[in-house]
C-alpha cells in the first residue's frame, strides 16, 4: 500500500468550485450544456473570473472571448508560464472536461499566493473560448485567436440559428473590431501546462489515477467513395457482380486489422460513417461513401499504415471491379510534449509517491495549438470507463486532487526558474 501524498492545494475548495460551476447550464443530475459565447458560458466565465480575483490575479477578457487571469511575477517582462484549458461544453456534456484544467490552474496559483511565493515570471491562467467547436463547427477558436492562427471568414461562420460568430462575440461583450488589429507577440509565452481528463479508458485499465501525456496524435481524415454497378439482387450471378459495399466491407475489416497489428502501439483506425447508394434491399450496391479516421503518435508508423491502407483499397477495388476516389479532409501532424516538462512532471510525481505512466492523447486539446508557439506539457486524470462528452462523464475527486497537486508542483518549480522553461 502506497502512502497517500500530502497535498499543498486546498482540495475541498477545488471540489466545491467544480460543483458550483456545474450548476450553470446544468442538465439532468450530472450534465452541463454551456455552449461557447452563450448566456450560460458568460455566466460561467464570470464565476471563474471571481475565483481568479480571489487568487489575486488581474483579469481581462480578450477580443477572442478568452478569460485571462495574471499573477504578477518579479520580472513582468519575462516570457510567461501559462496554465489553463476551457470551460465551454458540448450540448450534452460533462462537468469535468476542460473545467478541471482551469479550476486546477486557479487552485495552483492560489496555493502559490497563500504560501507567500512570488513567481519569477508572470503566470497567466486562461479559460480559452470555444474549445469544443460544436456551435460554429470549428473548435479551438480562442486559443487560435490568441496565437494569431485564425483563418479567413471565421467571424462569419454561423450557428444553427443563423447567428454569426461576430454577433455572438458582440453579445458576449467582446469587440470583434479589435481582432483585425491583433498581433500575437512571438516568444511571449515560454511554457503551457494543461490538466485534463483523459476522455479514454487507458489509465483506468492500468489502474493509474493520473498520467503524463507524451503528445497529441495526428489524425488523418478521408472520405472514400467506391463505385461499382447496380443490378438486380435476384438475377446477377455472383461472379459477374461489381458490389461496392462488399469492397468497402473488406476495407473496413482490413483497416481494423492494420491498426491492431502492432499490439503495444497506440495506432487507431475507424470507419464511423457510411452511406450506400441506392440503399435498397434488392439492388446490388452501386456506390458507397465512407469516412476513415486514423491516428498515431509516430508519423513514420502512421505513414506506413496509410500506404498499406491505400494498397488495401486498390486491391479491394480490383477484386470487385470498382473504381474509387479518396478525398482528404484533414491531415494533422502529431505534436509531442517537451521532454523537459515530461521529466519534470515525473520527478515531481515521484515526490508524491506516484509513478504516472506516459500515454498519448487521441483527442485534441487547447494544447495542440499552443504546441506551435511554446513548449507544452499535459497531465491526464483517469475518467470512469473513458466516458466523456456525455453527462455520465466522471472523474473521482481523489484523482482530480492528484492531478491538480502535480500541476501546482510543476508550476511552482517552473516559476522559480529565471528562464521560465526550467531547462538550465
Ligand atoms: Zn476538453
């Protein structure tokens, strides 16, 4: 039996805040709906802001709707240590996704302040606006805005009621005109740390309360269309058929087998959506269109999988007399966490009598965007049965405490270092 680590953070305060924020936009007993830039989102942001102020942070909301709290360091000109995540949710979401990263960060800062520690550089805690992307069908808005990575036309994207993001930002109290003149100051941020629930079943299966993220895997998204020839299901002899659905079935099974081939690799492959034409019980399927999602943290391994998947599609089409097209919808590269942060996190965890395993993140997070502008690290907290984006989402209080404590200890270590990146 391992010794339970003694905590510096105030766990009760953290849990009380998680519970209080979950009352805003509450659905059912445990779920929340706080869509980005809505009234509920604003109400949540104001509550979070009041907690930042209790932790002696100066707060502001930037033109992208990000809530930022600043704890002043000795050297206000030094590149900052940033901590955070998001507090917006899916329409049928849970109370932990994003929230523990923001409230855990506030807890870490408040603990520093209450211990009389002034950091070397400024620490900024951010609740990023619209990480989820469900309202305007494009996520990571706030973090992309802050780091100067918005695309053309993003303010004109509409929600399902026809309201543009520009209008939603105005209603939220932001001035979209300021976005035009905004310039991200390269090098302003030294380090970013994010605490988040795992949203997958790996830690639970390993019996581990927390884990250290190795990186965020890069997804490739395709839409594949295979075309054969329709015919009467009762009359066309089997050897003469060009059945697109049979060819597609071979690809689905084949992808599943390819992704499983290296048993200890985190490779995943999924066909999640499929449509059949003409979709009739007595017509041989002429055309099938389906989505492919495959991810890996190792680009070389993902490239190899891709090559073999292309061969598989080619062979299935040749065998069944089909033609095909592949449309690429997304291709992201894997983004690795900084080695020095992973090292620091395991060191600090060891002092808590913990040995958190390293694991990859399949889903993306605000950290994905931050990885392009600074070193980043992530701590994952075990979540029950890997369920997330669902009111059933659950993380045990004692697991969240450990994650927040590790965040605090890492932030304390980094903030003692003059360079803000704890290398030297
Ligand atoms: Zn999240």
